[in-house]
């Protein structure tokens, strides 16, 4: 956290190189730079996510279909299911159960008969920003599961590489805004403060990958900034500037050849 106050790049050289390597890996196996140029910056606005008035699981299915369309995966066979709700950890207004299990935000499983099963935590019905981030991550799992080679660093880093893949698909704003949430709750009987962390990368790492995405597509940072949490806007300005200074690395991505199948 205190590294945010230092001068110079916010991401160290090793992590920066890993992100560029992952971007190359994604380009190689998704059609190259020409296919990537068809991608869009997806934003949390009614224009991108019009609401049809649904609620509950039907609302989740609506969001899921919209995310699939923007990911270019509408025709990928997939079933969406809800998970069991998290257990209630509140004993009283002052006491919570410590170490109680929590459901993941979502899961991905390839099916033997083909296609995939994706699940989501029903608590996310109250947080569409987080739900979009979850669906983008799990669809990125589905997208990269069929790659003939692991991400840079091996399959053991597939989860963080999947977060990067979700940013590559255009959902960087959603992942960045969903990394960490701290806020007040009031259920009518009890009130207090709660926090939740989602994903495998830090906000800085997500925003740096989003900066690579933006610079490579020629998207000005001003298109992203109004949609980020205020605490993230200064960070994005810094990493965007850092990426702009990596001209050779950006040029190398533009020259990436499509991997033969």
C-alpha cells in the first residue's frame, strides 16, 4: 500500500514483463492483433448493460448473456447456476463467527459432454459491478482452458493470468472496482462495517493490464477515469503513463504472430 507514495513505476520490472508476456500469450491464441482490435472497452453504464426488469436468477442470466456477448462467446455452450448462499456469520450486532467458510465469487468447470458450467454467489445479485467481474473471470477461464500451452509461468499461475485475460476481454474497469470493497451495512436490525476482497491480483496490477489494453487499442485514459472509484483514478493515471513509456513493448505486441493450431 505504501508503495503508492513512491516515485517511479508502481509495478516492478518482473511483474510488468509478466503482464506483457501474458498479453502476448493471449494475442497468440485469440487471433492476433487484428482480432484484438475488434475488442471494446466495456463500461458500467445502461448503454452497455440495459436492464429488462428481471430479478433473481433471471437478472443474473441477463447480465451473463450480456457479458458473454461482449466477450465474443455467445455461441460457446455454457450453463449458469447459482451457488449455495454464504452462511450467516452474525451471532449478534457485536459478535461474528471467525473463520467461517465463504463461497467463492464464482466457479468454472469444463463438462465431459462438452461446454462448461459456471456458477455465481447469489450475494452478488446486490452488486452488479462485482457480478460482471465474476462472469468475465469465469468466461476467461473457459476461453483460456482450451489454449494448447499454459500462461507464462505455468498452469500454477492460471488464476492470476485469468484475471489478466478478463481485462484483455475488455472488463478491466469492473475488475478494478471489485478488488476491494469496504462499506456500511444495515439489515434493519443490525448495522456495522464490512469488507470484501475479490480476485487474484491487486488493484495496481489490474489497472496496469487495463492500461496495456487501452494503449494498444488507442483508448484515451479519459474514457476510463470517470468510471473508476475515485481512489483508483490517480493510480490509473500513473500506470497509463508508465505503459505509454513502454513503446518497444507495445510495438512488440503489435507484431505478435498468431500461434498455429
